[in-house]
C-alpha cells in the first residue's frame, strides 16, 4: 500500500520527502562523536585518491613507534625480514599463525607494514596496515609462536550521487560520471536481468547511481558500496536498491534470480542434455534423462544453485554420491556422481555456496556432474526452465525497506538539482 502511494506523489511531496530524508539522515544517523555539521563532499571524486595517498596513519599506529616498511613492487616478507635482520624462523612461525586467515597473502605495493622490536632488540610484533581503518597484528608469544589479531576502527559511510546520460556505451558514460570499472560491472550485472545494455539503451537515457564511501575521520578507507541505481529509458525506469547486502527493485523483489543457472563457478560443456526420451548410454534402454550432464573433471567445485536446506545425502549404486537440496518446498535441485560431499544433511546453504566436488561415482560413463532441477516434484530442463526470480524482502523487514526506498527515491529523483552532499549515515 505504501509503495503504491509513493508512485503517485507530487513533486512538492517529493521535495518534502527529500528534506525529511536529509533531516533524518543528518539528525538521527549522525554519530555523536562526529562533527555535527555535514561534510560536504564533491561528487567529482578524484580528490579522494589524493587525500588517501597523503594519509597520515598516526591514529592507527602503535604507540611504541614501530619501524614502518612501505611495500614496493616485488617485495615479499622473506626479503623484508632479511632487510630488517629478523630471523627466518620468526616468519615461519608467523605464517603458521596466519594459516586460517591468509592475511599475509595480501601484501600489495603501497601498503605499510609496522615492525616492532623489544628493549633487547628482538623482533616482537608485525602490524599490517590494510587501510586507514583496518590492521592485522601478529604478536610474538613467550614460546615463539605468534598470535593473530585483527583491529578495525569505527567507520561511517558518506553517500554521493553519480549521474549522467548515455553517450556511446553505458561503460563509457558511467566512466565519465566518475564510476570505476568494478562499480560499472556491478551495476551492469544488477540490471542485466531487466534489460540488455547493448540493445536497449539509447543516447540520452539517464542514470543516477548512489555510491557510499567508507570514511574514518576525514579519510576515505578505499571501500565503496552501491546503494541505489536508477536508469531511465524512454518508457521505463529500472531500479535497484541495496538492502541488507542484497539488491531489490522498488517492490522489494530481488533484481537477481533466486537461482543460479549453473551449479559450477565456470561454464562446462553439456555432455548430455535433458531429454524425456533418451536411449541410456549404459543400459541401452529408453529412459528419461531427468537432468543435464556437465563435463566437469573430477574435483570440480559444485555450488548450490539456490538458498535451501540439504534434504538428502546418499551413496547410490547408480547415482553415486549425491545431494538433494530443498529450496523452500516448490523447488528441489539434485547433484549426482559426486566425488566428495562437503555438507551434512539438514545444513542450510546459500545460493553459490560450495557443496561438493564433482566425480565419477555410481554408474557413469566418465567424470561429469548430473544436475536436476525439479518444480513441484517434476524434473524440468535446468538449461531452459524459467528460473524463478521471486526472492523478496522479508515481511518483517518491509517497513524499514519501504522507508529506505522512499529516501533513496527522493535522492535519485532530485539528484539533478542537488549538486553536493545528499545523505550521511553510519554503520556499526
Ligand atoms: Zn545424467
């Protein structure tokens, strides 16, 4: 009901809504330890990169003043330790403590590392400054082992609007509005289920993108996230709103399908299609082939194509090791001939979560994955079936979602009149 009302608001109402959303954003969401005046941020964007490169890290630096090593291209930890006269055994012990985290794998040129030594000049601590708000600390224990610790400062998010119109490709136009490649790829993916970017866009079509930047004090941490998208074509406007780490349209329906088309991360050749009247390659009898066979080598990661619960796990003389997943009653998926199963019966899984490694178990002519998609208990062609897209905002989240969408709509629709700060909010 509220959504419907929002569609028919007058411009005056919209202006009021924008004002209200700004007051709300500035008044209730401003952290008490931040200055009470809004930070006015230019949407031009490029000035941020400069600010970050000149960043002083004094606020996150350890009070004992560690030696700071700025990582250059080609640097690795062995070299850095050698240059600082730290025994190699220390590095080995530190790597052992890092096994479950793999944070030491993330050394990148420009990154800073702090090296601490105790009063006897013995190495005692390594600090990895990941960004102005995050650091990883490895502290040497009395027995020579290391303790891994991760610290994050309180940050907040500042929103800005990138807007533009289509001249040439969407990519070119979006780039001109100040968006980077990763953001453009995300936007294209999010709207790719509603329109074909190559075919459907015309010169002059307009877009507004709300991007949030993560800040600590006056510094940008380097992290951004997309909050809202509108793309206005002649007769239709497409929307995507971020809500609880997922994107929805104005009505609260997921903009990406509830199911993945393929149960693999990469695409594999179809070695045998879905066929209701197939001559079985092993038995020679006519029998339906209720799924699609993908030519996956043994050990290929297999993912659940939707959110669901592991209903059955088994080892069948013909199907081999298999998994059945229940996706909320109407839909079931099935994965056969597996080499290894990585989940247990009753486990809740997410769309895209790794559940098994493909294999060649049971009666099988060679390594492959047999994948089935059932609707109301009947197998359908997983390649051609209409994939349900109905994942939507949970009923109990509706009021909050509606409120956020109204705020974002006001921001998106007034973006062309408002050149500066549009919203300011915080995150714990
Ligand atoms: Zn098969």
